[in-house]
């Protein structure tokens, strides 16, 4: 099957992904009551069935040694996003050979983001999704449906609404994505190194709260409260600019990245 055929399958695949999420979340909820080594998640053990199903009762549900949450966090979500993007690029080649500069930039920028996440995979182990949130309906939909089918909305948009991007325009957009990526990577790397010691005090470069918790205030985190979000927003802007200004959809889908 030509990879460009993914364009025609986007809607049915998205519906199937949502359907799998609806089936997976009650399975996870029920299995959590019989999990041999049940690690309760923060917020997912209130006793309210609907709320607990949504948030997830178990922190790391497993089938044997296979961690379902950790797998879904990166594999079907981020890799699926890249595969769908490549399908949109091939569809554009079929319709208007060769691929446009706008499509190439969107694919390249988002491939860099996914490659960075996979290269720095160990940093995922310190994120809120892994450390605190249970694996319920919220994360199941986010991993299986939201990320692959909305984060790549720019590529799908360009198939239907081709944009003419000049080399001068590309010259301005590429550094914008580079600056955003640099801020994003540096600040997240700093946060990843800090988090294992977040409950200790007395280390230079941080501020110790009265409750014994540490607040990172050095480096990028001494300049702005959430520099990683700043990097996200700059990259999201660079992803949406190749799509032009005639429709709000590419910018809206990029804003969801920083949320």
C-alpha cells in the first residue's frame, strides 16, 4: 500500500484509535484491582469510579514485565505522528510532485522533535505522566489518538491547502525553530538532572521551601518560570508559519503541544 494512502485513512484510523482508548481504559481500571504489585497513582484512587477510570488507578500497569504506559507514551504516539507526517508528504508528492518546501519544513521540524524525545528517552522517566499520573482514559486517548492525529495537523493541512513558501521565508523560519529547540532541550535537560533531588535542600542554584521541597531557580529556570514551554511555543510557531495565515487550524493544533 502506498504510504500516501494514509491521507484517505486518517479519519477511520483516528476513530479506531479513540475506540481502542475506550476499550483499554476500562480494562486497565478493572485489572488494577487484581494487580499483584499495584502502585496507586496520585489522584486516581478517589473511590469515584468515573473519575478513577479517567485518571487511572494504577501508576504503571503491566502485562508481565511489559509496561503499557511507558510503551504508549512514546511508541504509538510519537512514532505514529512521524509515520502519518510521512504519509502526508508522500500524498503531496503524488498530487503535486515534488514535495513543497513548506511540507518539507514541517516534516523536518517535527521529525527533529520526535527524534529528540527518543534519543533522550530516559528523561521521560522523570516526567509527570510517568511519575505521578495513572494510566487511564486521559493518557490512553492522549497517547493513542491526540498526539499522532492532532500534532501533525500541519502536514495534513498542506495536502489540502498547498502553500508557496519562498526561500527567504524558510530562511527566517528555520532559525526560529532552532532557537526554540535549543531552549526546549537545554531547559528540559536541566530539569531532568534536577528532579531526582527535588526533595533535598541546600544545593546551590535552587530555593528551598519551608515544606522541604526545592524550586529550581538557576540557569534557564532562573530567567522564566517555564522555559521549556517557551521553547515549545517557539517551535510550534515555526511549525505553523509554513501553513500561512489563511486558516486558524494549523496554529490551533500547534498550541496544544505546549498545553
